[in-house]
C-alpha cells in the first residue's frame, strides 16, 4: 500500500529526518486516508500524554526496545512472507533474515549505493535469480528492461518506482515481462528488499562503478 503506516509513530513523535518529514507532509497533502489516521492517532497520543505520569522505565527496557526495532531481529516479523517468497521453510527464512546485518553477506551491486545478497531458493523458485537488495537513501537502481517477470518485497526503508508510486515495508512491487523501470531509495534507513527475477534483465543506461 502507498501509505505512511510504517512511519506514523515517528511522524507523530517528531523523530523523522527533515527530508523524511517533508516527504510525509507531501504525501499527507494528497492522501485522505493517512490524514485520517494521523488525526485518529494524534487524539490517542494527546489523551495518553494527559494521563501519563512521568516515570523512568525499568533498567534495560529502552535497550531491549531499540534492539527489537533496529537490531538483527527486526526482520523476524517477515518470516512467513520470506518463506513463501523464496519457497523456504520458516526455519530457513529465519536463518536467512538473521544474516541481513552481516556485512560479509553482501556483494557490490550494479552501481554505487547498491548491494546484493544472493539467496538459494526452494524447488518451486529454482532457476530464478533470487537475492536481497539493499539501496542507500537517494541511490537509484538503473533503468532496466525485464525479459521475464520481477517481484520485489520491501522489508525496510522505502523505494519510489520511477517518479510514481512509493513502496514501504510489507509492500510488493511486481513488474511484467517486457516492462522497464527504475527505482530510488527514499529518505530514512537503507531500503532492503527481497527480489526474484524470472529470466534476465538488460540495463538500458550506462552503469557507474559497482556498489
């Protein structure tokens, strides 16, 4: 979905980056659904703030929350989706997701700001090019044409396809055979996505140095 669900808490708490705040405000100016969600959650936040009595959290609670939000375990909520995406068991999917924050797992992508981590799929996806792709904020995946279908499942961060739709965690971007596109990572954490390519893709522009 092209909505702000994934970043609403940061938006309401004022913890987005300046660029992320501008992007969110631009989206809100054209999206009735997200404006309604912001209004609904703002009322809840205001009510909780009025009731809350300032109190320091128990020792270790903040560290645990940060580990869950930013540490390697943050991808575990997508175990079922990644298992289905790559035709893996849930145990295999969990193991693969646990390696996403291991620098040595990644290899340079086709251009600067892009890295890839190959994935060995299950039988149903055998023969497809399978990988995780990580794109630094602002980096652009080069324009390419598909000689087969392509699927991308976003786990973290966001991407914009061409100059159009945005995709956020939990969204799937599917491209048909013969289609051409590029995409750019949005402000915030680097965009991490699972990718499956049926057939091959040809780049339609000159590539820079590897990522």
